[in-house]
């Protein structure tokens, strides 16, 4: 299935700062699109929408996940939604080619090892089964949605704000679905690690807080009651601040997290050669 985009259909009227803030999320949208496409179909943008890659290198290590029928259905919906997000952004700004992405099981295993402060045995494999894949998916849309929350007040043009609001709505929905599916299994043990699903999410959220370097902007599925909604409940199916308002992150925080380095100048993790766009490249140049 090829999805064709009219050439040069983006707006040349936006302020440069808006263009930069709209192009930056392409880094995460590419990552989400490829991860969800490979997980559900076993192949990615190079087959379903090669024009959207703009000639960027093929991802490393993506593969079909061993998903049950329900999980595969949900992930495939996410995949096509991400294709739509790429199209929507590129209708508004020119964008840039897909950066090199590392979707290999080893990359996810390193994230989990860092989150737990020790090597997991056997190494975590996101493609092994549905619960592992959902846990791995917990890593991705949430970071994007905090970025959209952070970008919105910095945008000047109404077109830009409308696009980001629309993207935020669906990214938030994806994160909510992932969290709800995991919350249903919060007390189940992830085999063979002897660790509950909730503890996995707590460890990942703690790691993102550390890498982001700006305090608590991330919460797992079960929190101390005082940290839950209105300080009255430990269940935390949606993350939010003291008023249950979504947390925000700026591009520097996001790069520090997705690079896995805690430093927006030091690429790695899912982006071996770094992210693209003026904002991301400006930090690589100062590394």
C-alpha cells in the first residue's frame, strides 16, 4: 500500500521557530511509526509509505512481534495513526529524512538494564510476547505527548497550534490505551524476571525522570497515594501533575531521554547518529 503526499504542500508562511518546533517531533513520529509497523506487520515505512522516509536509512533491528490477535490489532491501529501523523506534519512543514533508528531488541534491553540498575537475565526482548511489547511501547508515545504539551505555548501561528493539539490528542490516547492494558495486568509478574508489570513501569518512569534532569515528569502505573490524583489514590492509569494536568518536556529533555545518555549532545539509544531537524542538529554541533 503506497500513500502518496502532494509535493511541496507544506506552508511557507510559518515563523521559523514554529517550523523548528513542528519538525522536531518527526523524530519521535518516525520512531513510533516504524516500531508499531514492524511489531504488527513485520515491515515498516519502506514498504507501506516509502515517500514519507525521504530517503532516510532503513531502521536497524525491527521485526514482527509475537503478539496475540487483540494486541496486534491495537498496535496496527497505532501504526497507521503514526503514518497519518507523519503525513500531517509534512503537509505543514517540509520535514527531513527519516533518521537512522535502532529498534533492535538489544537497544530495548539496554534501556531496561539501565532502568533496573543491573542486567536483566535473559536480556529483555520487546518482540517476545504481547506483554513485553506493551511494556516496550510504554517507552514511546508518552515522551512524544509531553513534547507536544511543551511545544504548544511556544508556538505562534494558529495552524501550528491546531496541528499540535490534534497530534497531542491521539498521542495521549495511544499512551492511555497502553497504560490501561498494562494497568489491567499491573500485579502480574513479567516472566522470567519475577517483577510485576507495575514495577517495570515505575522503573522506566524513574529512568526517564533521571535522564530528563528536570524532576518528576513521569509516573508509573502505581504510585504512593499522595502522588496519585488529588492525593487520594495509588492507581495511576494516567500520569499527571498535582492537578492531573499533563506534564511537559522541551526538546532538550526529550533528546536526553531517547538518546539514553541524559545529554542532548550525546546521541545513542534509538538514535545512533542522533535526531534530525534544526533543534536536534544544533545540539549535535555543540557536542
